[in-house]
C-alpha cells in the first residue's frame, strides 16, 4: 500500500463477512476471531497500535452523543485525538477546515439528536459527521464500512463524492458497499475483468470473484487475477514502493510510529475533556428535569459509544471515561436528593433542628449516589439493559427486605442476618432512625406514668423514649452510629464503583460481547487479506 488515489471496494451480499474483513484489516477483532495470514503496510507487518496511528475506521452505524452540536462533537474529537503538540488555534482551524470540506457548516450549531427523543441532523449529515471525526488527524488510510447504507441515491452520491475528495489528497480509502447504484459504482476505481454491457457491475464482480466449494476452476481464476495484477506495470511499481528502500516501519507517511503513544493526550487531559463533555451532556439531557428513567438503561445506552471511541478509535482510556462520567454526575445526584430531602423532611414533621436536617440530607445524598454506583456495576456486568433489569432485582430485593424497614433486626432469622449486614438499606435506615429518635427524651403521649391499654391503637406505646424505641428495633443508641453508618455507606459507594470499573475493563477485552455479537472468521494463506502481499510466501 502506498498513499495514493486507490479505492478498493468490496461488493457482497448481506452476511458474507464484509464488516469482519474490515475489522481484520484494522486489527480490531475480538478474541473469538481467528485470523491467518499477514497484513503488510509498505512491506512491514505492523502492530495494532501502529495500524491505528496511520488509519481511521468509519463504522456502518453512526454513534454520537446526541446532546452535542456538530461543532462540539468535532472539537472534543480534535482535543482527544490531536494531543498537546497541536495548539488550540490549530485544532480549531482544522475543525473549521473539515466542516467546510464535508459541507457541515450549515448545521454546525445543530444538535446531533437522539432517536425518538431529540430532533437533530439528517442521516446524510450524520454520515458526513462520522467521516469528519475520523479525518481530523489526516490519516493515511481510511476504512469505511458500508458508508451509503440507509441513504437515498442522492445522499449516497454526496457521501461517495466526499470519499473521492479525500482520496484526491493522496489517501487510501478501503470501503465495503452493499447494492450500489450504477452512478455510485462508476465513481470507484475499477480493477479486474471487463463487465459486459448488459450486466449489473456489482453482480458481475460477485460472480467473477466468488469461489464455490470444491470447484477448482473458480479458485484458479481468482489466483490468475492476483498473478496478473502482480505482474502488471502498476503491480510491479506498487511492489517496489511497498518493499523497497522507501519502506520503513519507523516512518510511514511521515508518521513516527515508534514514538507514538497509546493515546494522543495524557490521562489528566482525557479526564478534563471527558468531564467537560459529560457535564455538558447531562445539562442538555431532556430527561434531566423530567421523570428520570432507570439509571441502568441510561448507562447501558452509552456503552456502545464508549466502545467505539475507546476500543476502535482509541482516543481515551476506559478509566478516564469512567472517572469522568462519575464526577460529571455528582452535581446532578447531589441537587436532586437535596431537593427531595427539603420537601420530605418538613412535610413529614421530622425533628426540627439544623444538625438533624444536615444529617438527613447527607444520608439521602450518599444513599442516592450509592444506588447510582450499584446501577453502574450492574450495567457494566450485564452489558444489556434487558439483562440488568431482569437480574438486578434479585440482588436488590433481599437487601430491601432485610434492611430494617419491613422487619426489625431482632426478628431476622439467624440464617438471614448476614444479608442485613451487607444491606445498604440497613445502614441508611438506621442512620436516619438514630438521627430522628435520639433527640426525643420522651415520646409525646408515652410518658412513664402513661397507662397502656391492651389492643388500643391510640393508647399503645411501644417505648417511652426515643432511645427505648431504637433498642426495641435493634438499632444503635449513640450519635457515633450515624458516623459509622455514613462511613460504611461511602465505602460501599466506592466499592461498587470499583466493581463497575473492573467489569468494564474485563468486558472491554471482548467488546463485541457487550452488544451480543459473536463472529467467526478464517483466512487461509491463499486468500489472506493484505494491503501489500509478500511474494516470497
């Protein structure tokens, strides 16, 4: 492969492995995919990190954060991909160039949009935005997976025109395409057997290159095509370019691969950028000031975007994303429970004291954030909202039942007591009970000299003081219990966040499983996909 105007298009029916082939070429395959053969660039076999340095991948499905504008999406992508070596002025200049190049200036301030929730840009503009995000760093190779899928004929032509404009700048574009129109097909470079006038070009290519099992004639024809190309003038020139003195693994297209880091920016820069992006996203979320959906659903819906940006584009680390998202949501899950506490505390007629109110708000805020941490862990463990919503209640309900609200601690059977000691409901409920009743030396209507009447609702006193009521329920009777319980809740909060991060890192090793995708691929030596094939093999 050399940087030039070369467009290689693979036409095939659905399910024939076009996407898997591109994943193999970009070295972005899951653990259950077996790849045999070599992928050479300028005669060199590169690592997946090196391949990432010189190439970008435009996926078939566009995934964006819908509450960002087109310009904001490009700015954040530029900040994460270009690194500190490029100044802010140059980054913004490059964003402006890409907006004009791909015809996105008209919609640069428009929100990208969320399906069925938030109106945004059109499908064609979304596809062009996907190209824009990937060409910001001026890659040498651009892989595109069915860039015209889901577009009408006019928009398909516009998208392919964008590809041709990029190719004219000396870039190599490798794309798969499904059922192209004649106009779109003729825009690609053609190599191979001449297509008869009465044939559909795409059907002719499939028929010519298809190999039927046990039919030697087809295999020999494909090998003949490859041999003829290797002996052609262009093939010889390409071989010299890719295997001669100009080939070097250290420098390919002025890209110093050996000095390239895993990520373009440092961990702190990733964290800062992602916090800013996440906070902006939360503020624009149309659900924020409305009825909130279950947090598990919100988290799992973002996982595909994370996998695209981390596992495929490799623009930030998993830990930076997870920490940034956690920090960005702190204001939201501090303000909402505080508003709830103000309403409930005074409406319920709880003990009126500044100290008691502060403790009540603190416990409410910590328990709310602990619940969010549990949702994080569940989302990262199960990966799909349907699975999380099925299995999470099996974990939550026992903790709720034995948390002290439905049954006192003294009444819990000994073989179930361990559940009580790991229940966050217990520690939150006990802290609130101690905060309320410890302030009552006597309970109104239940003084020591009051006469109890059996089977009476109005004259029945379970205890004569707040401390006595706490003892009856098996709870602590000192203020230190509140601090201990708050500390335990905070440790649980951190613990579940760590569990979620570990689950995310483990799931990241096989990112396809997060969407339930399992693929299998086998490349033999004869048909191994290479950008430059080694003749000596």
